[in-house]
C-alpha cells in the first residue's frame, strides 16, 4: 500500500489548502503562507481553477495566479507536489450545463489555463472537481437517478487524461466529491483499457462528516486510492470559534451565507459536544479535530486552510497531537449519537 504518495513521491500528512487566496487573503498573505508551510515541513499544496471560493467571475483563477507568482519569485517549484482541479457543470455554483465540462476540448483548455496561471510546466495531480454526471455530493445524502442526463463518457475522460500525461502537462490523476460507483468505474475502465489509474479522491471528511467511511474507506484501502480530506474543520465550526452564536469578523460564516451543509441544529449540537470533549481533556478543539483526521489510515493527506499565519501554525501543530484512548472513546460516543450531521 502507498497511501502516502503521489506519483511515487512521499507527501506530507498535511496539505496546504488555498481556496481563500484572492478572496479573504491577499497575494502577499498567500506567499507568506506558502513559505511558512514549506519551512515547517509541508510539501503538498492543493488548488483549483475555480478558486477562490465562493466562485466569482472577477476573482476566478486568482488562487492559482498567487501560487504561480510565488514560484516565479522564489524558484522553488521543485519543493512542492502541486495539485489542482478542473471545473465541471454545477448549476448551484453558476456553472451551467452548456459551460465547463470534461470533454477533451474543455479539459485541455482548463489544464493549459492552470499551467499558465501557476507558471509551471506540469501539474503533479490533476483532479476532476466534482462529477460531471448528476449525483449526490455537496451536502446531498441521497441519490436521485436521472435516466437520460448526458455527460462525457468516462472512457473519453480517461483517454484525455492519458494524452495529458503523455504530453507532460500533468503527472497524475485524481477525483473529487466522488461516490463509490464513480471511483470503482474509473478504476475498472483504467484496468480494462490500460489507461491511467486514479491516485486519490478528495472528499469532505471531518468529525461532522464521516460518510467517507461507509463505502469509500474500503475502496481506498483495497484499491490504493487515498483520501485527500477537505473541510476537516467543517468550515471552522470544529475550532469552536462560532460557539454561542459568535461570528468572528472576517470568518467565512460571517462573510458568506452559502454553506447550508453546516447550518443544521444537529450540526451545532455535535459541534458543541466535540468542543466540550476537547476542553475536558485540555485539548485545542481544532487540533483535536485535525488530529483525528490525520490518524485515519485511509487518509493520504489532510487539506487545511487558514486565513492567518497564527491559524496555520496552530493547524500544523495538530501533527504532534496524540489522542488518548479516552478522547477516542468520547469521539466514538458522540458520533454514535449524532452521526454525520453535515454530509
């Protein structure tokens, strides 16, 4: 098993997330975060052509642009395993069915745009940001079948990925916001047709959303496709900073109102219980939540985002946090009572 490598290269257990750069963080702040993370042993960074989030036409691509300007300024592209993602259709995000998709033309254009903004010759891990087909992700528990919906055949997607790898524009391939069926279908086609095998799946995973464990954890182990866990702090809820109705100035939930998956009463109840558990054991709640994700055996890397160096430092320190048997037992009991309130 190689659930800690991308393209055969070891990557850090923490991955530097970037989706606030260009919206909540300036270029200078982004550069400071990259340098700080590198100085503290991080060698894996994840972006997307859509970023920053929330997506807006006037800011789209700024995150990759900031990364590219850091590479150009420092000459240290070789210090990083670099991941980014291609945008697909998703009407609630403003990407309509006649817009971006995973056809050869669109994927090629997307890769070339990312390479230009990132100021690099190759992308180490290129991911499909979410399935092109309609399926349940982004807070939707159940699957509602649409018999006649159209999407690019997965064989064609893999053929395009194969060509992009052979051209040297990308080195590896991953999925994001995928289902067990999607992962297994990509694996099946790759094996049958001799096409590139997916290396990772980037899905949400936190104390408030462990749905990955239901069907995908076994896939991760048996097929050697590790999880890149995103939103490990559930948009900051698990840090405790929103307890008692607080909305700190500049925080995501004070700035934006689009994150419905974290707004249920059950989510807040579970959050309060996890934060109380951390306090009872003299743990920082954010570090407890991150340490739990860090130690899951199917996790390839844990994607953390921060809007300040102080937050980033605190999050990176989670790698040194050991959770006692009592803490793990407490987490188990909370999860049993309030399972996955924020899928």
